[in-house]
C-alpha cells in the first residue's frame, strides 16, 4: 500500500506524522515569532533594557542551539516518539513559567527552559519526517512541513500583537498549553516509535558540543554590552573555539558512532546547506527583531496593527513554501536557494530605502510589494535547503543531520540578532523616531548583505542530477 502511495499520495500514518511533527515545530517557531511583537511592551511593562530584550530572544536560542544535537541523539537512543513527547511536556511547563514571570530575570530563565524543550522538538520532528517519507515523497513533505510551520511565522507577529493589545503579554505563553497537551496525546496514539538501529549516546561529544556552543553564544550576546575586546567576551569566544576543536577531534576518534560522525560530510552538499541555513536565519531573525518595533516606535502603531503590517512578508511562507517544496524535484535546490535569497536581499534593500529619509513620507502601501518579495524569496529557499541537508545523508543519520541543521539555524539567529543590535546601537537608538529609523535602515542593509552571502554560498550546491550520481557512487564505495 505504501509503495502505491509513493506516487499518488501519503498513507494515513504519514499524514499523522507530518501533521504532528509540524504541530510541535509550529509551537516552537511561534514562540520565537510571537515575542517579537511584544518587545516594545516588555520594554515598558518590565522596564527592560536593550540587553534584557536581546536576552529575551536569545535565551531561547542559546539553550536551543547548545542542546539540539543532544536532543537528536536522545531521540536516536531512546526513541524519537518518546523524546518528542518529553520535549512537548518540557516546553509546556516552561511556557507556564514564562507566563507567571514577575520580572525580566524570571522571564529569561523561562525562555531558556523553553529552548530546552524546543531542542527536543525540532530535530526529532525532522527525523520523524525523514524516516516516514522515502526520497520521492520527502521534498513534498518538507514543503508542506515548512508551510504548516510557516503558519507560526504568519500568525506569530499578528497573534502576539492581538494578544498583547487585547489581553496581556503573559497570554502569548499560556496559549501553548492546550496545543502541547493535544499534540502529546495524538503523538502517543498515532505516531509509530522509531530509533536508529544501534545508537549509543556520545556523552563526551554531547558535553563538549554543549560547552563549546555555550561559550560561543554567550560571547556573541555579551559582546554588545561589554565590548568585543573585553576579557569576558574574548575568554568566552576563545574558550568556545577551543572546546569546538576538541569536539571535532573527539568525533574523529569515535568515527562511526559519534554524535556528528565524519561520514556525514562525505557529500559537500551538507556543509553548503548548513552554511546557507546559518546565513538565512541570521538575516530573518535580525530583521524580525526590529521590524515590529519600527512600526510601533516610528509609526506609533499598536501592537496589533504592527503585527498585521508584517503580513505581506510573513504570509508568503505559508503560500510559497509548499509550492517551492514541490518544485525541488523539478528544478533542484540550488536554483531555489540562489533566487530565493536574492529576492530576500532585494526586498530588504527596497525597505531600507523606504525607511530612510530618502523614502520621504512613503505610505504603507509602498512597503507591501518589497515585503512580499522578501518573504517570497526566503519561503523559496527554506524548504530547498532543508531538502538538500536531509537528502545528503542516509536514513539512519536523519536525526543527526536534522539536529546539526537546526543547531546551525539557531546559531545563525543568535549571530544575526547580535550583529544587528551592534549596528543599531552604533547608528540609531530609542531617543526619537528619526534616530530609530536611522538604526533600522542600517539593520536592513546588514540583513540584505547576509541574504546575498547565503545566495553566494548556495550557488555551490550541485544540480540535483549531480547530487544523485554522487550519492550513488558513495553507495557503491560503501
């Protein structure tokens, strides 16, 4: 039955896996997006500084990035369905902690705990998809997965604005509870258990990777506050780099049972895909951090209207990603990545001009097309790079590849936010709408440059036919 459905459609089990994997990822992405519209409210309600706002976003990314590979390894070792449910439970409990936070310190701690739950959800959801869908169906499934997850990008800023405007910022976290409980119950009932054939847990590798990423991310976040030449930042970045080198050495020693086995990089497609993912997410998160604030600070819009103003940008992910996923098989990942990130850069440059004094008193209607172009571009690139990464490894390594992919994505988000905050604080500020607009213009030019860098790296992806021949040759060699 499944063989017949490979060309005609998905089996019922496949549909449940796709829906529930996307639901958990939806919740994880929603909480990254929904906070962006609430940042200006948090700045006033909790007297949050710029550093506190940055930590509200990056505490999530910090724990997420440092534990992603561990989460993927736990799924391989103890069962993907079991650990997926554990991730949902942890995410729900952390969301409750955020909702009752009396100050920014408590909120940041809750956000870090949310990231731990997301570190189980995201890589395991992709591993579940990789195991449930054979290569002929995988690109289409990933396109649908990106589209469903893209609803979080679409709904996040708008939902955050509506909740903050109509209720209170705490409710952006309470909404996770019914979603998490429902997905937990259905996952246990509908998703088959699965894990690698023999998946020992690389504890030494997990500790080294966690410690190295913690040092690197801590240094990136603290650099804007303490200065990039400060002892704390230099020690953090240097220590993280040394630990990363030790991690790589440990993986070479363990070889076949390592957390990130060297065999994953036999195909250069994986390395290119990971680099593109890093730059794509840096551009996306860097823009998101300031865009809703621009609408509220400069245009004096309410949180609800600010979130709605981003719809031409965010809605395209829901509309374009499934189509792009279906196109991967025909045109290949390379074309979609290069064209998509080129469009993202073009849209950001146009928005930078509109936000600057050169744009004059340009009305919102002039923003709609550049927002849609940028959103459509990134929506083309996202499922394509996911397909490239998962297509570069064998099924038993899906969990490891998905964990590595999401780790680089989170690191890209941290890097992007740290970079644009550094640029914004040097060029702009909150003293006046004009000062904020000047900083935001510079931010958009930086995110455009990150997108162009991603397109340049993506141009090194091989055409789909060449990838297939390379994979076949590797299979013969093994």
